[in-house]
C-alpha cells in the first residue's frame, strides 16, 4: 500500500494529521469518481448526469423541480439548469411548467432515460463491490460512520455540505476577526 506522501511525492511532512487525512480523503474520492466516470462514459453520460437520472427515477411519477434535484445531488452542481438542458437534448428527461406557477419547471425522467438506466444498472451496481468490496463489511461500516461524522462537522461550515447560505458560527467569526 502506497502512502499519500509517496503518491504525491511530498518531501516535507504534512502540517497536521488533519491535513493528511483531508488530502487522503480528497485523493481517494477523486480516484473513485474517475473510476465511476469511466463506467458511465461508455453510455455517453457523465456521473453527474447519471445521478440526476437516478434521482428522477426515484421521484416518479411526480418528478422534481430544479431546486429539489439540486438538493438531492451527491456532488454539488452549480448549474443544474444547463445540466438538465443537456439531458433534455439527449431526450432522457421531460420538462413541464407548473400550471399554477409558470416560474416552476417540473422535470421527469423519460422512457429513454429509464431504458438507459436499465441498461447501465448491471455495470453501475457492480462498481461499489469492485471498488470497495475488498475492505469487508466491518471496515466499510466503520468508514461510513467516520465519513458521516466528518460530513456532519463539515456541514457546520459555510458553503460546504449545505446550500452555501449558512452563516459562519461564532467560532468561525472569531477566527476570521483574529486573522484581520
């Protein structure tokens, strides 16, 4: 097993154990994301587009608004409207304005989108086991627990796991004032 320090050819030690942990997490997430991207690319969609289709399949038959889709995304997407426009061009989704409020657009997965997900399912469902199955259920459960603890703390900081509108807490404000 290669350490992160070796992988990125870093000579000086990390500034802290927290920094090394965070960089390991980011590096690992990137590696896993790239692997999934190679799988979805075979069908002409990105992992983000696949995620939207998966979300919309789960929201049948009602569909979801743009905001609701964004709140359910695994990774933050700054331009949901453009992402949905691409999926509409590919005929994988359908959109319709709300009858009561014309500003609201409802998005539903199309039959073509459902067929694509059905076709992708065997490969996509096998990916987690191929990527993480070597760890065993005890290690995976502990990893899930630790990631949830980290994400819970991260959600308390502005623009992290939330919508970005969260105000800094008192500790953050104090740290910012000290830096000035």
